[in-house]
C-alpha cells in the first residue's frame, strides 16, 4: 500500500481504491455527526463482518491437478511462490489463502474501516494484537478479533481502541440497543462520551437509543459531496480532481492500518508499530509479513 501510494505520487497517475461506499451519502453523514460532537469524544469503536464466506482455517493444500487448458497458470500466480494448480483458488476462494489474499480482514476491512478511519482522523496505530482460531501458514483463520490502539490526534481527539471481529464474532451488545433489535450482520459502532452511533453495511448510521435519533438535529453538511464512485474515477482519469479514495492520500494509508491486523495475526504476538518506518519495533520476525520476496521473474 505504501509503495503504490508513493508510485502514484511519483508518476502522477490517477488511482482509486474500490471502496465504493466512500463516495456515498451515508458515510458522509456519519462522519459529519462524529466530527460535530454528536456523541462526544470517541475512545472506543467496533467493526465486524460475517466473513469469511470462503474456506479458511485450511492448513493442508489440496492435491495437485492438471492446469486447465484455458488458464495461464504462471501468469495467474504472478509474484506469489510457485505451487501446482489445485482446486479451491480460482476464481473466488483465493482471498482466504495468504499467498494471494488477505483473509476476511483485508477483504472487508477496506469497506468497513472507511467510516471509522475518516471520522476519527486515524493515523498509524501504536500497537496491534490479535486472537483467532485456525490460523495457519496456508490460509487465514476461522475467526479473529484484532485490537488496535491509536494515540491522541491533536488536542481534541483522544486515544482510541478499535476492535475488529470476523467469522461471526460480534462486539458486546450495547445497552442502548432496543429490545428485539439486533446488531447488523456487518457494521461498526462508535462509542462516545455522550452517545453511540451504529453504522450498517450500507454506510447508514443511527444514534441509539432510538429516542436519541428521533430528537437528533443533524449538523448542516460540511463535507464535499461526491458525484459518484465511477464518476470520480472518470474525472481523475481525464486529469481532473483526484478520486477521494486515491492511493496516495487516503486509500493507501487506510489499507496500511487494515493490513496491520494480519501482521499481528500472523506474527502471533502483540506488535508495537513504527508507522513511519513500517516496522514492528518489538518483533523483527513480523517483517516477513510486511515485505515479501517476489518470485523470480516478477521482481520490482
């Protein structure tokens, strides 16, 4: 993510991360609520997903099979270590395999971290740790819970604890949630000093308890509105305003944060993170999950 952002800046090319919700109205409204102090200072936030919906916690590689005639297997593998062709990778399930994908966290974090990263103006975390079941060298885990600690940002944004849950794990049910109401299957929750905001997987948010939402007077919009995800991309390609989730200024830095959860998960320990230098100061062995060797012929 860092390298792509730097390359985009160096060569002055248009880029856009495909977190299409970033262009939506719902996320903007939630960001404006949080940044307008609707729920007070936020020191705790939770994000969750029902993924993986593809195989993970699979330690053994399936048996090799002949490569289908229509598939250029070497090209498909790209810079990943060579392996024989086998079932269960192409065209969808590759995302659970560490050689090709980033598991549930990387697959969905780019969408569900967005509103949190934006609203709270997050930068690099100071520490990240993970617990999981079934993680192995071949595939991601059956489930994981990842805890990020972020420092204060300026004088008005306190330190934040961010917790990620996947594999149908959920945060504790908030006491403000009305009886009979369920947490969304995928979503996030801001816990502030004077209220809580629930956000669903479409980016729509609401204050809880319900009576707070009914009495809430939202602030006047102050964030620039988007013409739409695809229009942003076309405009950037034509030399106009960069896409709002471009690699250099937004998409890349947010992706770094998301993927740090996998670094901690795979390292098997709490990592202390030096974001400027992309290294875990207490765990040099984690570097193999930050930078990887590309297969011969695919080096950059």
